[in-house]
């Protein structure tokens, strides 16, 4: 006969965080990591900071997943390497963008990549509304070129966005090729190796300064390991629509992180531009029938 314990004898359970809080925590972690990365740009440059971020995240993911190269097929290796090349280009262009323009502006323009993927192939009239809103937001942000905003930074952010769209498509292939996270660990390692020459050339011996390494590792954890873990936990129970809606807030969170961490100013024009892109992303998420991929792992 099994004797049950009284209610007072049971171990207290830790309160569970709402899944929405997990996704918002993931978004905040990524953007705080990006903002913090800019603090070492003067020491090691954007390429050096990118190298530290990718290398630290890659090492952690390799340790956790321990991929077995000999057991991988040629298709798996090619997919992981292709994603690694895209990751390298996406992170390099994004880091160089935020070295020239505010974080919120860069993320908003970069977000056009996932929006294009979500809207691609759609023939619904209402999707033209979301595309028009996004275009209006980008135009509003690009008006800053005549007010001191770097045109080069805007172009780099757009390139990062296009590569982010490619990353989403390749990530779907990676998910079909691998049953675990080892494919992403390999892709992150390939990305770090691709960035290595540029990072060393720009950062040189300053990459070995303990304080700089510590910030680089922290950025890697904030931008990859922590958000990836939070998203995996949230995606077990959250609907894809809710996930997409929450992810749509990323440009606004980025602007807020830039204002708090870096004291970057958010003008009325910036707020309008960011708001239009967020509205377009929200509309796309709420009306899309396609599954929403986790977009924040490596941005």
C-alpha cells in the first residue's frame, strides 16, 4: 500500500515563467548582447568582436552537442558549411552596420529579410499591405541619410537582412538533415573559421586581452547560447503564431537596448519607421499560414 504525502510535506515547486516571458527574454538577450558588442569595437573592431562572439558560441555548442564528423553524410556536411558561410556574412555585415548606425535602425532594416521570406510566394492582396508598411518604415529610417546617418551602415544592415532570409531557408534544410543541434554547432564553427582572418587582421593582439575576451564570451552567450535555450523551451508549448507575434517586437527591443545600454537617441522619425516595420511583421505573423521558424538564434 502506497502512503501519500500530505500537501505540507511536498517539496515546493518553483514557479514557471510564462512562455511569452521566455521569448521576450530571448529577444532581449540577443539585443543586449549586440549592444554590448559595440563596446569593444574600438579595441578589436567590428570584425574582431564578431570573431569573439562566433568563436565562443561555437565552442560552447560543440561541447554541448559533440558532433561526430565521421558519421555525417556529404549532404549534412554541405548543408552545415553553407549555413556557416551565411552566418559569417550575416554577422559580419550586421556588426559593421551597428558600428555605423544605431542598433534599433540596423535591426529594423535587417528584419526585412525574414519579412521577405514570410511574404515570398504569397498572392494575397492583404500581404501587399504588410509589404507597404515595411517599405514605409524603411523609407522613414533611410531619410536619416541626409541627417548624418551612414549610408554604408544602412546598406550593410540590408545585406545582413538578405542573408538572414537565406539563413532561415538554410536552417529549415539543416533541421531536416540533423536530428539534433550538432548541425548548428558545426555551422557556427565554420562561421568562426571564415571570420578568423578578418577578425585577427583587425583585432590583432588586442583579441587576447582578458577583459576583451570576457566581453566577447559574454556576447556569445547572450547572443546565441542563452536565447537558443530559451526559445527551445518556449517552442515546446507556444503556438507558432504567438511566437511570430513576439518576435515581431525585436526591432523595438533593439531600439530600447540601444537607448539604455548605449545612450542612443530615438527620434520621432526612427520611432515611426520602427513602428511601421513592427506592424508589418505583426500582420504577417497573424495572417500567415506557414510555420514560423525560430529566427533569433544567430543574429
